[in-house]
C-alpha cells in the first residue's frame, strides 16, 4: 500500500523530489544563473506592479514567493514564475474599479484575485482540465498578445512622459494628449525614459551578455542621484523594509464574487502562457510535462503569492530564457534569485530612492514591444481570412471592451467559425487516376475517371443537426448530375466516411430519409472507412436492420472491388 502514497507525494512535491537527484556540480551553474536572473527580477517585478496599478514593492513579493513555491511543487526542471506584462492590464482592469482609489485596498484585492486564481487552477487540475487552453487558438493568442502589447505600452506613457494621470487607459491617454498639446511633458522624465529604452535595447542589438534592464536601472539611479533629479521627476522611493506578509485586510465575500469572472479569465490566460513555455522547454530536452501538474503548481504559486501581499503571476517568457542562457540546471536557480531579492529588500531597500518612474515605464514598454508579433500577424493574414477576422476581433476587443471581454468575444467567434466550417464542409466526388493508387478528388484531379455503375463521394465533417441536410442535398445533386458516360446506371453510392467522426440523432434521421429516397431510385448507399465508434452508434440508434454488415467496407478500394461487377 506504500507505493500509491509514494507516487502521490512525488507528484505533489515534484521540485523537492527532484532534489534527491541533484548533482553538486550543478550548484555553481545554478548560483551564477540565479545571480544573472536577480538582475532582472527586481526591476521587472517593480515595473509590472506599477503597470498593474500597485505599489512597486508588491512586485517583489510576487517575485519571491512563487519562485520558492514552484521550486517545491513545480514539474518543470527550469521555469521562472513571476509578474508578467501580459497580465498587468487584466489585473488593473479587475481591481481598479473596486479599489475606490485606495492603495491598501488595491493590494488586498490583487491578493484576493491571486488566491481565487490559485483555487481555480488547483480545482482545474483535480478535474483534469489541463487541455482547456485549447480554446485559445493561435489567432486568438496573436490578437490578444498584440492588443496587450499596445495596451501596456500606452498605459505607461504618462509615467514615461512625466505626466500625472489616473483612471483607465482612455482617461490616461486623454491626459497625455492634453499634456502634449499644452506643454505639460516633463522633459527630464522623458530624457530618462528614452535613455533607459536605449540602454535596454542596445545590449539586445549588440548581443551583450549584460542585461540591458540592469544597465538602464543602474544608470538612471546614478544619474538621478548625481544630478539631483529626484526633485524634478517622480521616483519609486524607499521600499518598505521587510518580508512578504499577508495584506488581505478589509475585503469580504462580496469582493470575491465580483472578482471571480476576472479570476477565471486570468487563470486561463496565465496557464496558457505558462503551459506553452513549459512544454517548449521540456521538448528541447526530449521530455514532456503534465499539463495538469503544471496547472496545480501554478495554482499553488498564485495562492501563496496572494496570501503574502503579491498579485497574480505566470511563467515568464522574458526571464526564463535568461536563466536558461546563464546555464541554469534546476529550480535552484529560482531559489537563488529569490534569496537575492529578499536580501535586497532587507539590506538595501533605500537603493530605489533614486529610481525614476520613467525608467520603470521604459522597462514595461520594452517588454510590451517584445511581446508584439507583427510578423505572425502578417503570416496569418496571408494564410487564412476567417482566422484573421478572429485575430482582429481579439485585438480590437482587448483595446475597446476590455481584455477579458475581448478574449471571450474572440473565442465565441472562433467557435462560430468552427461551426460554420462544420456546417458547410468540403465535399467532393472521387475517381481513379491511372498510375496513382487509391481514389482521388475529381476537382483536384480532373483527369481522373468515374467507376461505371458507382458514385464515390466524400464528406469532410462529422454529421450533426446542422449538416445532415447538407449531406443529403449533396448526394441527391451528385446523383442527378452524374454524367452517363458508360450508359450504365448507378446502382451504389459509396460514401468515403473516414472524416465522419461522429453523428447525432438529427443527422441520423436525415441519413435514413436519404437512404429511403435512394432506395426508391434503385440505388444502395454504403459506407467505406467509417470509424468503429460511429458504426456502433448507428447500430445502437436502431438502424441495424437498414444498414446491415454488407453496407460497411474497410476501404473505398474494397467497396469498389465488391460492388463494381454486381
């Protein structure tokens, strides 16, 4: 009886279990990678907290806690969790209307939101819902990411330009416009922001190993301190000295109910991003990570972060590659990085006294630009018009009606497009072509020939209430229009049924009515390559007497050989 318990513990504490196989020679690599990671963790965490409308220190809490929790329960060998630019606007959209301008209440609501997301993910893992992210198709993700990138960049313009602006994104843009037209731009803040962007991008372009974010933060702090600019521009200020602590005071069940829809949407997006990143890293090593275990680990990290003063987090597509490139061997890299962040919070919180808000805005803007994928947009627009519409709906929805609402609209459009294609699927007549094995689409192979006495048809979709009549009309039209090339009447219609992976009762009735109509014309309907489960369902729904075993053939070729000489 010990084995099941042992397996269960191993599944739940994947990171701790992995330490049993930890090699001492990895420690140096993990320590170096953790130190390199630390250079990004502090500025990124503070910047994304600012983008979410929260005090910068909460970004450090949301950095330390998930790294430590994931090191204990995470299934991926290397994965960096923490605040993310793609989640920031969704967090802000969820908590700002409920916070009533109170910073303390914003922090409490953000923590509650993270706890709700954690509970949803843990429940989803228990229910084996790891595959639900399939709802987020590539067009939706492209539209969402590009919309988020633009939204995040625009939201940081006030801090980047040194303009005081509160409210939602459109109110901020209105104040930015007024400031630009009225000369309200803080030139010092703008120069610090532009300089910070340059220091972030130049190392990327020149492929330096030193993180540009670190150069931007250190450079702007030094410039502000030496030149005495902290009276001219808004700065982060000294961080509160201490460890992550609970900050959920003043909230109740009513707040939880109000935040629940946002929590569900953010949970879906956070797991989708994390799952893709996790599986990509595992695939490079020839491995695979359980989606359900990843969901549970991400849920545990979110719940712990929310309980200790942080906000919702996900896998980081910007910091994880830094850890990998620096030679990380295990989750010990995250532990080292989090310990260094803790040391910074305890020993040097005053360093941020000279950190300009414009520099944090530059960090977020740079991340947003990296998030955008214009090349992917151009490629999709060349490949598929209908999917481009879905992508555009997600993009515009994120910008206009809200991040979560825009995603819901895009998912609905994607599902409608799927139904449309199933409703009106591709269907064709098949024929034989000399020198080419099998039977092929006559529209694509016009040189193909029909089989005397037989009509070979293919219908490329499962049968359901929406397309049963479409199949029936197609068969009738093809029979009426079939050319009389051999003066031999058609006696059998062979339906190449491999694409028909399901059937419902409405479509079954349409199929029976079609078969009766064909019988009156002296034509027999048979199936080739019909899936076993669909055949079983036909029989179970009471058509065994009509569609007897001699109506089913394993291949189109077998059906042709059996019927062409009858």
